[in-house]
C-alpha cells in the first residue's frame, strides 16, 4: 500500500504495495469496520496537479470533503464503498471521527517524541497516521473530544496553551495513502494490526502527548 515510517516497524502489517485507493477503502470497511467516504481528488491542469474543488490555493489539495453532506454519505458497507470509488477511482479516502474512533492531532515533532515515550512505557497504541501537513493523528476510543480538555487541565496545562486537538463527531482524518497535492501522501506511523484492533482510551495516551506538545512549544 503506502510507504511506512520506520519509527513503529514492530507494529506493522506486511506492506501491500500497488493497492488501489478503491481496494484500500474497501479493506478499511471490511477489516476495521471503519466508515469511509470519498473526498476530492487531484486533476492535471496544464501539467500541474490541482484539487478537484477548483479553489486556487486549496489548503489540502485532493484531501478534503468533496461535498457538504459528506458525513451522511460515509459508510461502512464494502459494497457501497466499492461503488463510490468505481465512480471516482482517484478520490481521497476520508475517515470520519466520532464513530468507531476519535483522533488526537498533534504536531509531527511532538508526535514522534510521544511515540517513543509510549513505546518505552509499553502503553497500548492504536493506529497512528502522519500527514503531509506535518500533523500526526492518534486513533483512540470515541468520546475523546469531551474528555481531552479536562484531562489536559489535570496535568497542569491550559488546553489553549498546547497544540493538541481532539477530533470527534463532524470531523475526519485522511486515510493512507491519500495524497496532499505535491506535498506527499498520508502514511502510517503505527499501522493497523490485529493487535491494536481494540483502541486505547484518550486518558491512556494524554500524558505523553501533552508532555511532548509542551516540549514542542
């Protein structure tokens, strides 16, 4: 499928190179029971790749919702997923949060520092993505959005002082191997495996994440 970041090789599944976006989206629905929805895609215009949304200066070219009702279109049905990507095979893969998982987003530098601490502490980890916007997304149990601000306060931080954001209902993350224009593709820093099918609670990861974000300020 996609190139994998070496930091979490112990948690990788075998690489699946050459897998299409359609096959990947179907696999997310079938194997992880994640809802997925196709987003925008990249189009070549005068030899330059641009986002299908047509906006000049798009902040996430080829990697954001293509329609306003994207959340209602998201599905975990492999049959429906296959039909949607057959219509537009190069559409990005968007994974809605607030359903089977929430995500905690931190800067990339803080994310790798937190990953190293979590491995030393032998904390349970769910899947983690690294995106070309230099953010990392830690998948946790739903409900993180409501918990994270108070958890951060208990650790002695003001939530506004840390670049740490919980994504829940109404938000999404881009799933590998979605590309952000010429900036590259979303990758797994910690790949989905049978061992991390059961996601950690936000409370289990918040301490190393907050520490790393504090160091990264």
